[in-house]
C-alpha cells in the first residue's frame, strides 16, 4: 500500500485535520514533519471536537503510532499542555503511541519573546506570525546553536549549550533595547520538563525505516500551506519551514521514495491569515458571507481569516511544486446559495496575461485576477456522501476546478464530519 503525504495547497486552513483523520483510520503511523504549535487542526469525531496544534492528528485514534519528526520545532511545555488537554477528553498519550525525534529542535521562552518583540516593533516587516517562537527557533537550528531533544538527556553539557545560545540572543536583545537574559532560569525550566518529554524520545528515522520494511502504512501530515513555504511561498510573508511535500522526506528522516502519493488539501474558495498578498481577496458582502458560513477563524489564534474566490492559478502552481497526485477539495458546502461563483483563471500584470504568481513582492502587488463566472446552486451540499447527492451545478464546479488545476479530485469534503466525504481515488491504494 502507498505511503501518503498530506500538504496544504493554499495558505493553510484548508481542512487538513479532518482529511488526515479520515486517512489515519487506515494508516498505521502518522508523522508530523515540519512546523510547530502554530499549526491548528480541528477534528470532529462522533460529535466531539478535538483541537490540536502540535500533536499529529492520529493521536486521537487508538492503535496508531504518532510521530513528531526532526523537521518539527517543539515547545516542550506546549506539548505537555496539549497532552494534558486532550487527556481530559479521554485520549491516552504514552510513549507507546507518541514518539519524538531525538534530533528535533526545541522552542524556548527566549524564542517566543523575540517573536513578540519583532511583531510588535515599529521597525521592520510584520509577518503576522502567531508569536510562538517558531521562526526564531528555526533560525537557531540553521545557525547550529539550537537545543535539541537529545540534549535534555545530557544535563552536564546543557549549561554550555544554553550559554552559546544566549551569546547570540543577548546580542540581539541589546540591539533591540531589551534586558539580557540569564541562563539559570532556562536551565531550571529545561531540567523540570526533561523527565516528561524524554520517555517519548526515539531514533525516529530508524523506527520509520523499520515500519516501512514491515509494510506499515505511513501518513505524513503537513502543517500550514504551500503558499507559506519558506522557498515557494509569498516571501517574506511566509512560515519559517518548508511546507511542500519534499519536506516529508527531509523532516522525517526517510528517503523521497517513501512518499508514494501526495494529496493536496484544497479549499473550494481561498483564505489567508496574516499579512501578505492575496489576489482574489474579497472585502465585500461575498467575502463576509464566505467567512461567516465557513467559520473562518484561526484554531490557534482565533484571528479572522481573509476570504476570497477560488484561485486556480495559485493551486495549479502549488500542485507543480509539490508533485501532487490528487487533491481533497474541502468546504464545498460553504458555496451553497451563491447565485454566481467566480474562479480566478489567470492574472493580468501590466496589461499582460500570465498564468503564475510572480515571486517578487512588487510584481505581486500589481497583479489583478482574471475571473470566469459560473452558475451557483441553491440546493444544499452539506453532508453529501455521493455524487448523486450533489446538484448538477456543484458537480460542474468541481469538474472545472479539476480541469483548471490539471489534477483530479480524489476526495470531496462536504462538512466537518469525517464521514461526510466522497471518495473518488484512494490515496492508500497501490
């Protein structure tokens, strides 16, 4: 059976949580391979709502192994708090169902503080981050000064590593007019949390290699969306990690051949949180209606999402940078009741028609969407579980999306409930 990587094809918030949960019932191992606790996945199972930020979505399913790979940056206190929260909902988390990569880097209080300082400063570019320290943690990883999970198991060397970390951060803080930090409070906090996280530590690449050898189905769960990728997104208004499917291999310690099917989660319209370009953004009644019907508020921050029409140009671009095999089209029911729908099929840039989003922010600011209009439908698609349940106009909309993005719809989601899903192509099949 194929191993599947799930990635967002827009700016995140596409509904990955439900789809991953739907797939995880058939998977043996679910792996998070990038990002941190800035991600937000909402799962609705038998009427119970689970809100996850760092834990893989498979954790709510019994008999599954959940893995936080080396590509994830981990706030150990946030991880423990999330475990405590879902434990109150009856989910049992132990080293037998959650493994944490020994070489994953940690998010410390110094990272969150720096994130807040930057985002609230009157100087520099505001990215619109969640202020949880994700970016600064990745900076330290690349700068080869990060504290990793394995360092918690070696308390004798930890003071020297924290000193080296603060040598960098205190220089930054001086430049920003902030007080320097002492090492001892950080060491005390790490010493206290170490016994809680270390039982979950493992050599993840080795475990995954063995799982693959045994023929277990592996589901790679991405966070955010392709257009927030540090390389392929709308830079600099992006996240601090690679979000595309290639990161599933790098961020888990497996080779590229381990990813045999790439499923792009794609919302039937477009949303974005935070700053940055958004060609099809609507600031009218239609945009308001999409936001209200789609309950477009961030799981982690509660921030209102910007809303707009479906952008086939951007999704087509995402499909190519990910090598996607198929997409899961979500929230089709939010479009119910619109008399007319619009789809962006191209852009106009300085009087010329183009079929991609330029990488330069100055050019991005000048592009204008070129729309095609389609007839909407008055019937409800909410909860539909077969093509026969869909209005003809809704089927036409889905088929035209496939044509424009040059990729088949493998799954069609019509509500937050996991069973309200129409299967057209099985990602786990050979």
